[in-house]
C-alpha cells in the first residue's frame, strides 16, 4: 500500500441512526444501525452495490433499517503506485490471483464479528437452507473473487468458507453476492408483507412451487383450473401439493429423492427434517422416520410408533387407545423404549 494515501472508508447503504452526543462529529459519517442485519461485501467494484438490492422490497427494507450493507473497496488496499491487487499464479498458468496481503488488509477492516464467505465455484452450493441460516444470524461478510481466484493462504488463515451460486463460472462474485443477499434479506422479519409467502414457495419444503394463476379467469382459451376457483381450501391445498410433487418429480429428481413423501410426517422437534422447517404432510399416520427415532414428550417411545400430530389423530381418547394398542403405554402411563 502506498504511503501517501489511506484506504477509503467502507461505504454504507441503509438508514442511519444518530443519537445526541456532547462529542463533535462529522454529520456525514455513517452510523451503524443497532439491531439491523448486516451485509459486508469486499469487492473491486463497490459501485455495483446495492444495485437491484436497493429496489423493491429489499430496498424498502433497507430504508426502514431492517438491514444495511457496507461495501469495502478492495482496490484501496492495493500495493504500490498503481494499487496492484493481484499477481501471477505460483507455478505458472493463465490469469491472475488476488494477493493474500491485499485481501487480508480488507478482511481486517471488515472485522471478525460476522461469518465470512468467499464466493467461489468450488464452494458448497448455496440453497434455501443456507439462506435461512444466514437470515437467522447477525449478518455475513462476502468476499467477491475475480480473475483466477484468491491466494489460498488468506482463506485458510481466516477460516473462510467457500460458497457457490451454482455449477457455472462468472467473471466475478458480485452478481452471485447480490443473488445470495436477495434470497437472504427477503427472509428477514418484516421484509415481506405476507410472511406466509416464504413458507409456500419453491425449496421451502424440498418441493418446487405449484403453478400460480390470477385474473382473468380465461386467457387465450386457457382457463384457471376449476379447483382453484371452487373456494374449497382443502381441495385447493391437495391440488397444490399434488402439482408441487409432480413438478418436483419430473424436473428435479434430486429434490424428489430428498423429499421422501412416504416418510414426510414428523413431530415437531422429532427429527432433523422438521427442525429445518419442512412441513408435516397429512399422509400415512405411521411412517418410518428416516432421521431419528420417534419422540413423545422429548423421549423415544419405540421405532414403530405412529405420529400423534398426523391428521385425524387429534382426538385425545382415540390417541390413547392407539398407543395402548401399539403397546407403548399401559394404564395411562408411558413405558420406555423396547
């Protein structure tokens, strides 16, 4: 880094919070919003942000202070007069590699308060579950790669996890960062007007979303399915579930294999699948759980139990009788496993 200049301060986007203070300060200085979800992006192109994230619902949420974004210009940490940030690959080869000392300087400014991720095609594939994990935390720091990548030593030194948008290569991580942040920010409380939207969309239950329709009822000779106009919510839910399953089965066999409709009912907290926020479909009331043994009152009651939360088993008297028949309780008291 040159001696005659200092790195530019990170640029912040989002609502600013100013409190009364006896200490003079620069009124143009960015003030951190307490409680807001934070996205820090280390990039060679800070002007690319917030980009589309500053529009629509995510932009409105930023204005309301639900989340904020800080960009850290990697170029300001460059070496020498021309602020070089990269060099040729060790061992030879095409392209350039971002220098470890340059990236380290930027990471030092970002701090260690947030989990850090390097956007790379060789990383773990980003999905809806990861978006939910990010949204549940205080925020993330994203390192946008360029050229042939980043010196591995700085990734190892800081323990940075690599994450990929998909099995394809982009010219840099900025577009991927915006996509991941959009998927995450929309899950924050208060960002969407109807939070149920996040529960019925694709990937929320290991299924792709069912087809959607709206007015007019007939267009170009094509009509909205009659069941959606029937007002029968039970039949509508059944139709949507069937459509989601059919689409997932034909288009995404990998998701269909994870879905396992034959084992889709699990009590709350009873296995990992339910804890991930997946639904308890109203299917066979006695399916085998592919994840953990059944639980009742947080204690296992045997591998052949049926699920008390399944549809049709809410009657307490019938539930007790079924447990007695299964041999899991006797005289109104619960027996242990085996």
